[in-house]
C-alpha cells in the first residue's frame, strides 16, 4: 500500500514536471503575457488601431490573439520559433515589422516569457 501511494505521488510529480517544461515555472497568458501585451501592443492592435487595420490582429484577449491575423495564425502552440508573434518581438523578422513598431524593443525578460508561454503550449 505504501509503495502504491509513493508510486502515485511520483507519477503525479512527473506529470506536473513535464507539463511545465522540466521544472520551469509555468507561464500563463493571464498572469504573464497579457500584462506585456496590454503595456506594449494593445493600443495599436484593437479595432481602429493601425496594427489592427493593417493586419486584422487583435491583442486584447487570448481568443483574439489565437485567432491571428487576416494572413493566418501568429502563435503555434508548442513552437515559439514557428510563431510569428515571437519572431516579430524577438527581432528575428525583418526590421520593418519588428514589434512593438515605433517603440523600444521588449525587454529580454518579456521576450523570454513570450517564448516560454508559446513553448509550454500557449495556455490560458
């Protein structure tokens, strides 16, 4: 009985570890990503804003972000390197489309949070 409880506890720990990237802190949209977007991106990426008018990308909710642009998805859950959102904020895209446009680049910490969130599955 004690071995079974210990095995169940270890199994649960393994699942939690795998879900959060082998010990990395889980990054969530609400706690970690939304504040970054609200501060740096939403003012242009809402209806009437220049970013929204040009691309159709809204960044005022998770659902809108996951919908993407009129050209397609900007987040590929599980793959930051395949995600346009990560590429444009990390400077890996053409400089003319680096985001946030016309502002200082995001901090390395913010870019890392966005990458971690996407790589962890882009969950709410």
